[in-house]
């Protein structure tokens, strides 16, 4: 079982924030998020995103054939602004 650290959640939150430019209307596929981390860490990204959805920082938008994309909620944007300023 992969343990999710606070650092991993902040990293993924910042990746989504940077890819979306801080917009609450932007949503991106999981593959785009995974492409921004090293290959050996890609396996846990899906679990980290699910945890962020559970915490209300990220929303999930379903598409056809079981595909989903993810974007930041307003609370997620505020949190990302606090953590991602230096990146």
C-alpha cells in the first residue's frame, strides 16, 4: 500500500494549480498531472488526487468511457496560493 504524505498532496495541488493557471473552470486529465512528476512516483498520483478530492480541494469531472479530469475548487486555489508561491 502506498502511503500518501502531505508533501505529495502539496506537490500535486501545485501541479494542478500551475497547469490550470489558477482558474476554477479549468480541468485537466490525470495523464497531464502524471507527466509532470518523475516516472517512479507516477503510481501514487491517482491516490493523491483522490485524497485531494475527498478533502474538497480538487473536483472531479467525468467524461465518456470512464475518463475523468480534475480541477481546483475555490478552496483548493486558496490553499495552492499559500503553498505554491515560491514555485
